[in-house]
C-alpha cells in the first residue's frame, strides 16, 4: 500500500491500482538504475554519515528501492540495494512501507511482499529476510523490534474479521518471539515510557462506510507484551509519534467525505485525547518541540486533493506557521510524501511522489525553508532513516 502512504491502502486499491493498469503498457516510464549523483553540497555533520530513503514503488510493480545520501561527499546514490545484492530475486520487493536503523542494521518493511529486509547499515548487504504478513511500521526498544501487521491479505472487505497484531522480533537472533493482537489494520506505532501505542485504522473495512473504520489507539505494556486498553480517538487512524514529554500525536485520515482529517493530542498520563489541531496530518516529523506536518487530503465529494504545510508547537499545541517552505518552491511539489528534519542542521527534507508512476524527487530546504537542492529518486519516495556514525 502507504502505500503509506501517504495515501492509504484503500485509496491505492481504488485509484492507484487503476493508474498502474493504465500505465502498464507505457514505454515512457523511466526505470531507476543504480547511479551516483553529485549534488555538490558536501558537509561534515556531527554524529551522522547520511540517510537512507526507502522508495515504496507502485503496489503490484515490485519496484521498492533504496537510495542513500552521503553528507560528507554530497553524493546521492539511487537504487543501492540492487547493486549491493545482485543475488536477491526480485530485489527489494513490493511496496516499501517503513525503514529504521538499529544496532548497525537497516530494517526495511516491505508491505505487500510480507517481509522485513534486514541489511548491514554500512554495506547495505542483506543479512536476513523475516516473514511477517502485510507488515506496516517498525520501532525498536531494548533489543527488540516491534512491527505492526494487518495479519491478512490486501483486500477491501467490510466484513473483514482478522485482527491485526504487533510482532516482537529479537534483533540479535532475528526471530519473531511473540505477537500481541490489537485492533483492525494497525498502522504506525510509537514507544513511550515502556508502553507501545498503536494507531488502529480499520482501513479495509471502512471504504464506503465511515462506521466501519477503527477509531482507537491500542496500549501495550512492553514488560508483559499484552494489550492493556484501547483509547478512543477518531476514525481511520494512521500516524502516531511521541513528543519530548512522551505525549502522543495521532493523525486521523477521516473518511474522505464528510469527516475531515485531523491531528490529535493524546495526553499520556491522562490516557485520553485532550486537544485537536484542525489540520490534515498525512505525515509529520517532530524535532525538539516543533512538529513539521504536511497534509494531502483527498475528498470523494469533489474528487480533489487539498495540500497543506504547517508547523505546530508541541508545548503550546498551537499552529505557529502555515508554511514549511518559504521561498515559493512548494509549488514545484505535486504530492508531498515523506518528511524528515535533520536533528543537527535542522535542514528539512520533503519528498514528492509526483504521479506515483514515474520517479519521484527529494527536496532539501534549510531551516528557514529555502531550497538548497533537489534530486530525482526512485518511485514514490517516502521513508527516511538517518545513518549514525558508529565508532
């Protein structure tokens, strides 16, 4: 599906698959080969060697790819996985949905291929493949990786009966050691003060009927790995991230009709929603006390998209800016799809999925929102992972 994204699985199933079929015989669709591109902006950045960018690829096209940007050389390398792993059939697989780095390993969640690709963080060579059905997002905590799973196949069904789960993986043995059932179609998860918070979407069940969506956040105690409760939030949840105080920021995609997409503040101690920010929050990145968010909100009523950018102060819970990009180059971006803020330089990286069929673009802006550079990526660039410098 996301994918994540950041239109969801049902939008992709309903509209993107149609687009894939319409373009399946096109001869002008560019294929991304492994390539080094000199951006001409080398810099030494304390603590970080560079970042990986996971490109989702259209669902059904088996075109998930991995790019890498080296801060010190200013070299952007496209499709690095294929080059480093020529022996792997079908390369990365179908729909790259999330990526993380932990203990010098890259963990790439490949949704429709039902697997996690584990690679060496320095060489990008495959270490293992872990099979998890319809896997979605990943987080790490004290030697374990936690991964959400829709559990069942990719299918829209109002009578879907398979609860989703969170898988617990030993990051040394790379074995799935436990599962915890949560709500239907769980998307992003977050870890805060020894608890796991899971945004349940019910996305397969809600298409055409808003009452079919899930509307809860599951709370899992890490010590027992049992679901303690579910906190009511809103229909069709997707994203969840913790701020510096351990409180959670949760996004709802609405129902694409009368229920608008919104961003919610979940007070961790009260275990309830105490504030609502009236913006669509398709994806966001929290840096210190600032939440950088873009919204790509689709409406079936007028068959159109509304795209927005905002910065939210997580302490005051107020929108402090309606602009992330300040020099007018936001007009170059057709469909924002991924976002990251560098913790040292405060550079802002935003990806553009374009038409979801041809290669996308990554843009780098300085902390004031002025464009520094941009470069062509793989198909549907969406997910970042900063590579630390290991001593």
